[in-house]
C-alpha cells in the first residue's frame, strides 16, 4: 500500500503512471497549490495542458472517489462549468504502484472576487443550478456534514496528537468543549432540513472566473448536507456587509432553486465544524514532510494561543442572533 504521506511519490513515478494511462508527458511537472492530494500541471507533445491529481492514499475509499467523478460527469452533462476528469477507454481513475490518480483538462481563470456583488449574484445562480441537479440523486458512499465527525472526532484527533502545549491544555480544551457543545446543539435542526449533494468546499480558491463566468475546479470534498454549506463561505466583513452579500447571493440562487431560510440558523455551527476540523487536519497531517514546510506557524505555542482566542470569538458568534433577511 502506498505511503499516506506521499514519501514514495517521485516525479519519475508520476510520469510513469501518466504514461501507463496513455498520456505523454513532454514537459516538467509544475506542482500546484494542494496539500491534501498532490496536483501537477504538465503538457503533452502537442502542447495540450493537463492537470493530474494523485489522491492521498488511505483517505477515501475507491467507491467514494468514483462518486466524486460521477458527480462531476453528471454536472458536466447538464452543461454546468465543472472541470470533470478525463475518461480514457471509459476509465477516469487510474492506479500506479499503489497510487490512484485522475487527469483533468487544464482550465485557467481569475480569482473569484468575494466583494463583487455582480459576481456574487452570478455565483448564486451557478450554485443553485448545481443544487437543482444534485438534489435529484443521493450519495451512497460519500460522508455527510455531521457534528460527530467534524467536531467530536476532530477533538479526539487534536487530543491524540499531544500537540497542545501543557500550559495551554486547560484553557484550550475548556473553550473547545464549550464551542463544540453549543455548535452541536445549533446543528440539530439540520436533520429536519433538506439534505443534498454539495460541492462541500465552496471557497474562492476553488472558483475560477473567466469572461463567460465561474467554474469549479475541485469536488474532492463533496458531501451530503444542507444547501447553506455551499453559500456561507462567500460571506465576509461585518454583519451588514454579510447581509447585503447574502441577499445578493440568494437573489440569484432562487432563480433556479428554492432556499430554506431556516438554514441560515446553521451558518455558525457549520463554520465551527470547519475551524475545528481544520485544526484536527493539521494535527493528523503534521508527520507529512510537506506540512512543516508549508505551515511553519503550526505546532507553536503562539499558534495554540491564537486558536484559544479564535474559539472565544467563535463562541461569541454562536451566541449572536442568526443572520436574517427579514430585518435587512
């Protein structure tokens, strides 16, 4: 089985794998910004550019990766601008020396401007069109957004890592446990709301903008959950700014799909899942040599002091009234 930390993934192995799948490599491998997987751009002897993603071993089951691909194909068939993996003889997932990988057409673009209201309204329509398609079927193998995995299990991963300095253990776990308790309670209504297939990691880095509009480049974190998960990460600034952005997003969204306004109650609990799970992710990946190199600020006393402050701020956010357009 291939190493969880990519220690055996050499350039020669990558090129050999690509060639075994029928791709010629007539350039160097340009590493792209990805830490969970390994992603490289290359071109063939016709100067056609491609991007290949080598999946982190032991992270997803094969059935879960196939669901990611099938979801991409389903959206692309509906003419939604999703960069889906290429199929070679009907196959989109390849294996070489224990590593599974896929190859995608290379698509460029500008970074999505989260403070651009015209782009926000466009994104609202785009995401609603995705949800209109995704709501018609279910995932059978991909996980859901749930407090057990993303809060409780994440806490256990942080605890098992022993990375929190001894002098900060009491204040850190005191506020962490308080935040988890409140966020878990606030997320309970989600079980009575519509659950659909989601992009799951809908932030500006996964959205590229071209003259014809936005497109997504990564469905690696697609999960089942409430629609608001694919919207809340586009909100920024103070409360009034977020209300304006939310109103703009939903103006476009509701042209193509109905939004349950009660889902606004879930924003801060979903944000809590993200920040707690991010800490756990860094703890679990720290033994991968790429992480100390790219996250040198992690695993320092200052980092954990900052996390205590961040959790206190998140606790305050959880205690604030939910965003509501009724009063906007």
